[in-house]
């Protein structure tokens, strides 16, 4: 009786107790100086692709790699405060990689209930907004989790838009969503996973927002709400 009461109180105070989330901050700070390492081909599921890329940057030089780690670190703290176990694919911005296949494997090994890859786009300067990418059903790869990933994408899209007031992208995707089968980090994930391009670093308005610490904190909170809403309305993995 007492143990049941303690468990109930824990869940009430920490709603994500018992849930695991994998967070993948895109790219890495030293990728640019190790072209041989990041250009080597690895499996992306049905084809081979470069291990990783350098990512983009704002016109003032704020790199996507630094940005994604900052948002990921904030998101991890928010999720841990909700009781979740969090696994990061990288914890510093001084390394190389990991490769896209290893990024997926980290979430797989953790048996994550949900996984998210955080990026910022390098689109046309006239384009603005965010979009969430998920993989279609691919036989022997994403087929078991495709429906869950699509649901995760819709919830994250809705809560990110509500929490940040960032518009959906006007230059790619449809309604803030984009289905792609060419991203190894999604193709190789055996757990529900999405990739969010949180804004366009080549657009002046988005770049100013993404460069703001207070705005990045808002982004992290919005992503935490989206992940929480997904996890609390999922009956079990794969739903």
C-alpha cells in the first residue's frame, strides 16, 4: 500500500518518471577540421551517406553546432525536471560526430520512448520558419515506428509553434511537417524519432531569435512540452 502511494505521488510530481528520451544535437564543433572523418560513408539505411556534416551558421558566425547543443542541454534539464531519463548523443561542442548511424544507435540502445534531433536550417535568406521531419514507413527499417514518429512530429510541431510563436516554414515542407527518407538518423532509429529544423539561420529574423539565450530557453520549454504531451498520451512504444 505504501509503495503504491509513493509511486503515485512520484508520477504526480514527476510525470515523465520511467520515460527515456534521446536528444541528438546536430553536428559537432570540430567537424569542420576533420573532413576525412565526417565525409566517410556510413549506412543510412537503404544507402550510404557521409558520416556527418559541418552544419550551417548565422551571418554573424553563430554555428548550428553550438546552437543545437545549447538547446539540447536546456531541453535535457527541462525533461529531467519532469522525471525523464535523458540520453544525449553528445555533451560537448569540441568533438567530431558521432556519425549519423551512431546517433540513431544511441537512442536505440537506450530503448528510448521518444527521440528528437535538433537542428537549424541553412535555407534561402528569404525563407523563414521551422519544420519537423519524420521518416515514412520503410520496410525492415522504420515501418514499425513510422506511425508513432508521425504522431510525435505533429505534437512537437503544434507545441513548438504555440510555445515560441515561430511560424511554420514558408520554403520547405507543408504546414510545418516534412516526410523524408534520406536521413540516416531517422531511417536507422528503432524508436519513434523526429528531426526539427527550429528556424532558418540564413534568415535575418530567425537568426536574431536563435542567437538569443532567452529565446533558446523558450524553444527548449516548448520542445519539452511537446515530448511530454506525446509520452503521456502514448499507451506503449510503437503506438
